[in-house]
């Protein structure tokens, strides 16, 4: 917050303080002045759906030319954004806008619009709006939370095309009138990436989820954000004083002087605590009574491997490969080999766990002959997709095996539900090894193979999986979601997403015991691993490796170094006897305050 803004903020806090609860999308605290922005594209889409404008036959060529010009202008606009993102962020975030280009290039969409102009004699904007509104409604109504959130991407592209047809000038969020907190119904990915980095302090939206593309971009850009706040647009006005608490998912309107002072202190304390924690990054990750815990990093960009030493990571516990497939072509074996081998070389002897493709077929439908499903979240995704389309799986397995000679690479299969799937995957892996031997190509003969436990079925079959592989990794995000039958991206039921529910802890205990009996290691790579409050419970349940975002490693290491393993075991045993998440949470909070009071209020994920 700039000095000249402080007086105006203090002067405007006479109105009653209001606290709004949403979803914490990107961590951080900001105090500032609200700038409420509209979402113009939504209204014209609906307007032209209900009031289409007709044309005569002689107008058809003109309307077709207008549509082609709008597509070309949109294509150029998105390409420019994509290039900007590659420079300011990285290739992974740029992939979001490469996917936007695929929407512009969609042949089926273009054919339908052309048909609307030629056969139904509609203006370009009328034909386009009718079709896009149908697409957006269909995407928004599916059960898959990931796909539902992609409706924002379609709206984004549709708004650009329609804007060019109607001659709109898009809102210039890249030129804010001084430091502001942006408030909107929704920020599309391109809105987010074009935000004025010098002046945007934070943003709050009425819709959205933690896994939406705008939230992902906000975290990459280090912009605090709270999303999914019902009715915020009716409560906030331009010039209102606001506090954005991206740790707790809270927005405070017109805070009292006391609240302002408390949050300013909290912001300064968080920064000091975190900087102090970074000084421990080179220390051993070991409890006070000598229990060693491996703390690894989750990565989706090989270029970020250079940060591992700074944060004290022991290798890479999860390397996501999906970004390689979210382009205009299936990545070749050589393209993947270059990425994996470079990452292995950077990490030296430290382990690098590479997860095979973990996407649904709907995400790459333009690359494969894929029939859309009514419920993709429970359909052909992850290993199911790879087994159904071996040309996706085999080049990736070959690339991982070959890259293994450059470092300590491990291979991990996601989203399995039964051991039959693992048996099929292992047979394919052995065949690929035979092929590489015959071709006299070097590869890691003894590469370690693991599976992610992310469903109740896999958790209850952990003993059978453990007999067949070298390690297990618990993906708590999906495990909690499937076990509790709740869409964590849905703000209306987000409170039912309960990672500390005793049934989740019992599943984790069962998985750990199964791994111990088989003599293999088990790790956790979901959001639970990064939460300081959860770490003692997880260690007490027998987990010896935690993998998380690099920025979360410093608080995690401090928690590990501040406690005794024997005490963590006792807390975990008590938690297993609880009957509700609230009881477990109270136990965990009390224990964290006792061993690491400075970290108990710090939540960096």
C-alpha cells in the first residue's frame, strides 16, 4: 500500500464494517481502494440469443467477411497475449492462451456460424452468439469441476470475437488509476494476465474456484485473490476501502481503524516470519528426536528446478507433465525426453518423480478421436485414457525411461482404481524396455515405479498395489473429493470438503501400513502436505515424505524441526478416535501453536 493512499483509506472507514467469505485462491494480504469492473461480454451474448437480427441473401458475403475479420483480429490479439505471457511468466501459463487459440481455430464452431449466416440469414454476431451461448450453457452444466471452470475460457474468447464484431473497446485493466483492488463478477484468464501489475493489489470475484485458470494465473503472478463471493458486486462500490485476505478467503469492506491496524501488522509479521523461516532451508529436515522426513517439491515447469536449493527441497516429489499436452500437437518422444532429461540433470542425485499424463480426453479432444462424455470427471481420464490411446502413453514411457540415465528419475501412474490397470501398465512398460534393448538405446533398467492413491477403491486396495510397485503417493486433493463426494471447486459445497475428517485419516493410515508391510515408501503430494497444521498428523500416521509447492517448504521444514515424532504419533492416535473434522482440527491447531507458534497463523500454499 502506497503512503499517499493511507490517509484516504483511514478517512473512509466510517461506514459499518462488513466481512464477506469466499474461497482463498491466491495467498497474501492487501489493503486498498476498490475498483468495480463490469463484464460486458455476458450481456450481448444473451441479447443476441433472444433478439437475433436477420439479413437478406445479398448481405451474406459481407457478414461472412466480417466474421472472418473478427476471427483474424482475435487470433492476432491472443497470439500477442501468449507471447507476452511467455516472457513475463512461463510456457506453462502461456499454454492457457494457446488453448484459447484452439477455440478460435475450431472448425466445427466456424462451420456452425457460417451455416447460421448462410442458411438462417442471421448477422454474424447473432449467429455467433446463439451458438456460443449454447456451448457455454452445455459446459457450465457438466459435473466435472475442471470442465465447468473452462466455461470462463470460452466466454473469454467469445467476448473477444463478439467485441471485434461490434467494435467494442475492451476494458483497459492494464491501465488502472493508481493502486486498486479489482472487484468483478468474473475475471477471464486474459483479463487476469493483462492486469496492471504495477497498480493491481489484489482481486475479488463473485464466481470462480481455486482451480480456475484465473486463480492459477493469480498465484503465478503473486496477486492475492479471493473468489466465489456470493453477491459481492451488490455490496461493493468504487472507492470503498477493502481488505483482501488471500490466506483465509475473506474480504472485509469498510474496515474499522482497529481492523486496518491489525491487518497491517499481520501483513508485516507474515513477511518477517517467512523470511526468518527461509534461513532454515539448508538445515536437516529432522524432528527433535531424530525422525527424518523428506520434503520435496511439486513442479510443472522444469525451469523452476533452480529454486529447489533456495527453498531446501529434497528433489521433486511430483513433476506434472500435462502442460506438454495442452498444445496444438501431441508431444513427441524426443520433445518429452529433452524436458525430462534436463530436469533430471538439474536435480543431480536427488529423486525426480515424473507423473504420467493426468488429463481427461475432453481436454485434448482436438488431438485425438475422442467422443465427448456426459461426466468426464468419472470417465476416460488419466491412465484410463492412456490405456485406451497407447500412442499417448508409449512415447511418454520411452522418454521417461531414456531420461532416467541422466539422474534419479522415478515414474508414477495417476488415478488408478484397481490393480488390473497397474498390471496392464507394467506389461506395457516391460514391452517398451524390450524394444529399447533391441534398439540398443540406453535407459534406466531399474527405474522405480509408483502409483498415486487418489480414490477410495485404490486406498482400500493399497496392499495389492504395494506388492506390485516401489512406492505409493497419496493425492489427497482427489482422495478427499471422491471420499467425501464433494466438488471442492463449487463454492456452495466447499465447506463439505474436509481433509481432516477422521475417515480420511483412517484411509491414510491404511495406505501407510500397507506400504510399510511391503517395505516401500509412501509420500503425500496433495494440499494437505503443504499445510503446517496437517503436517504433525501426517507424520504421526507414518508418512515419511511430503511434496509441495516450493514456497511452502520453509514453513513445513520449521514444523518438522520443532516437534518430536513421538508426540506427533500420540496426536495422530487421538485424532483417529475423533468423530468429526472439528475435533481433529482443534487437536491439530493446539499442537501446532504449542510447537511452532509463529507458523500457526501463517498459511502459504
